[in-house]
């Protein structure tokens, strides 16, 4: 795991300027790679490629960028390429040598052998930037699900890229400004795939590559999709479920075994859910020594599942590290730091909890953990998936107001795309409505002409949803938006790498995913039981209490649940939502905003109160982001 950054400005060929700019861009990525730093300048091309390294595989052989002997090709890789030993051996048999024994070393010879299709041979989570000096061609690649981030900005001067937006914003050609349209999307939690919080900065979409070529002194770019999460147009009827149970079991064992590969110890994140407990159970059996398990505990019984995690740790003999978090850890300086790392807003302080957990992992001298993200997306685990297929079965409990809507909504763009409006989108439509009355006049004018809900639908490939089963449609649309834009960013990579720690989501191994899409819906969700096929595959691994348990909300307790948390949020409001800053940012009307805040603390309906908490989080963070990235407000120190 690493940080990668660089730029290509063909008209600028001053070596000192190239070096100075690249160093500034790499400085803000030190948290991603504190173990080593490298760079390669093609001065006559105005091209600079940089890398900060977190050493996990090939500890003494992983310096990047990696080059060919003649210097005509150079590559930087962020992530893990798990099949590297086998591929390295194959390349050796074909007289194509690799530079060193790190996993990243296979990327360049694979490109020399296969051209752009080299990415199809990569297994794992990765972002790759490769320069071909012979073709004067730059290639940016992002992994299949977007586990590893990669951003870029293009203008008349050239292209700038980085593992995090903050690196791009250090380039002199990029003016750090929040995007008003993106602000509307953050208010409703759902970003348009490929967008960011900042004007002119884009995210390379998962399973895509950006190919940039020098033509007549100018850079031209084209995007190519090289992989997608494709559900079949029809499923096997009356299928034998045992076949699929075994198929999931076999592939998941292989995925976990693959992710235990490292030259440093690998631990496991352990919540009380089926996903992480399955990972720990398999890792325990696969590994000779006991596995270290890291668990978050909250100070609210309604949101805490550490008791189940403790059962799993005892069952497997894992050494459990339990991190208990209260309002002191979830708000204040840690909230601000998590926002800076996320580079976007988040609706729940789970992101802050994840930031604390990655810090604890590093304090225990671990650099890598295997995690359970992706299981719900593959096997139909979220309650909104079940609702889209089987209809309502309850009012949502603590899901209501956060990830389930208490009323049925429709939007014409989604109706046209899917034949229905996915249940996962509906609560965020209601959240956006809560924002409308407090928007500034300028933002209300924008909202009149710009439809953020419809823009998300427009970014989905209709060929991948039309004619599919309703469950498939729901899983696909969520995975193309919220999986990458939420779970794998502020809920994953950004909080983990904030403390130089890599997470390895075994369920998102593409061999597991490509098999999961073939599983019939009534095997994924059977007799109303979500993730039935995974439960059965792991029945002898999971504690009985967990095997029989319904989906639990892995969220931090919202502020309205505790007067101490409310006070902590109010302190941040007093600091960040001053009349001067609210007017400067320009997204909200100050008087209406403060009136909303006052009313929120008196709300008695728990569903509405939960939604108000979301509104307050997003509002605070939009102003924090402006302060941190536009005004240059320094980050606080966290004890």
C-alpha cells in the first residue's frame, strides 16, 4: 500500500520546478507511505512520477517508481497484487524479468507482454500509473471495485493525479474550490460516480483506465472500461443451493488465504457481523499462529455488537484488541481530522471510529488487516436489497432515517432506468429534502435547475440493469455508487491509510464476485434470510448466535441518542458555523440554518432526529472542508 502522485505538463521542462512541485504533492501523502519515497522525472516531457511507500511485501525490494533498464517505461503501484509469485515465475520462463521481488514488480513486464490488457492479469486492490515513453502515453488504472483510490485533474496545461485529492490540490495549476453541485450530492450522501468534492477534480471510476497521449504538443485523453460487475440476464431456476454454498466456501477460502500473504503480520477487523466473523474464522484455520482481531465498541447498546465479536474471538482463540469509543473520541479534533482525510462529508461518525481503529492497529505494530467489506453487496445483505425484491417487512428500526426510508418514493430517472426507484436511494432523497429550506438563495437557484438524484441515475450504464432481476438491479446500482463512494473511501481506504495501515477486503476478490453474480436470487436471500448462501457456507465457522441473527447496523451512535454527544456537536457548530464562514462558503442561509439546529435538538421523532443528525454532520463538514482546503486552517492535534 502506498501513495502515488504526479503530473504531466509538456510545456514545463524546468527540472527544479518539477522537483519542487512533486515534493509538495508527495508531502501530503506521507501518511500513506512513511517507509520510503521515490520519484522519476522525464524533464524533457514535463513529466513527474512520485511514490510514497508502506512496506508490506518485498520489504527490501519495493522501491518505486519501477523502471526498465533503458528508462523508457516507468510505473507506480498503490495496492496489493496477490498472484505475483506465480506471474513472476511465468514471466521468468518467458525471459521477461521483474525488477525486484515485490508484488508491484510484475506490472511493467505484464504491460510489455500484453499491452493495455495487462490489467486483466492482476488480482487484488490497486491503482496503477504507467508511463510509456516510446508511445508518449500515460496510463492510469483503477481496480475492479475501486478499493484503491485514484484522482486526476486535466486542463489546458496538462494532467495532475494522486491517490488523494489533497495531493492534486498542491499543484500550482489547481485552484482548491468546493463544487456546489458536489455539495448537493454530499448533502444527500450519494456522489455521482467519477466526481469529487472539488471543482475540476475527478475520480477514475472503478474498473476503468484513463489513457493520456501526447499529440502535437497537447495531451489527449480517453477512458476505457476494462471490467464491470455484470449480472446475467437470467438465472438458473430450481437450482441446487448446495452447489452454490460449496462454490462460495471454496472461493472465499482461497480469497482469505491469498490475503494472508505478506512479509509483515496480518490481522483481522472483527465486528459482530457475519462478514468479519467469517473472515476471522477462515484466517484462524488457514494460519499457523493465532490471529490478532481488532474490534470497535460503542457506548450504546443499540449500536454496539462487541459482545458477539467477543464470542467469535473466544471461539477462534484470537487475541482481541477492543477499542471502546465515546463522544470524546468521535467528535472534536478527531472528527476534523477524519474529515480532512475523507475529503468529503460522511453521514455517521463510524468514519471517525475507523480512523481511531486504524491508529490502534498501528500502535499494535500491525500494518495490514483483512476486512469484511463487500459481502452485503455480493450476497444481498442490506435490508434495502430485501425490500426491493420482497417488499417491506418492518419499519426499519434503527435503520429508519439512515439507510431505510419510512415512506415509498419514486424518481422518474430511476423509474426509467430500473423500473423502480431503489430503496437504498430513497432515504437520501428525504435527507436532501431536509436540506432544501436551509439552502442559500444561490444554492436554491442551482437546485431548481440541477437534479442531483437524476444525475446519479444518469451515471449508471442502462445496459447493465435493464432486463435484470430486481435484486440484481438493486445490488448493481448500490455497488456502482455507494460501495465505492462511501464504504471503500471514508469507510475504508481513507481512514485506514490515514494511519499507514492497509485493509484487504477478501469478499471483493474478483473470483468471489464473478461467482456471486451467478447465484440465483432465491439462494442469496432464502425464506427471507439475507445472505443465506454465505451463512450456510460458514455455518460451522460462525457462533450459533450470529448464524441465526438478522442484519445489524454497523454504525456509530448518532448525536441525538446522548446529551453528551449533542453538546460535543454543538461545540463544533459554534466553532465552524459562524456567520462569517457560512456566508463565505455560500451554501446555506445562516439564519435558517441556526433555526434548524435549534429545532433539531428538540426533535422527539427518532427517525426524523436520526435524519437531522445526518444533516448536521454534512453541514459541519462542508464548512470544515472549506476551512481546511480553501482557507488553509491547520489540522488539530488528537491526543
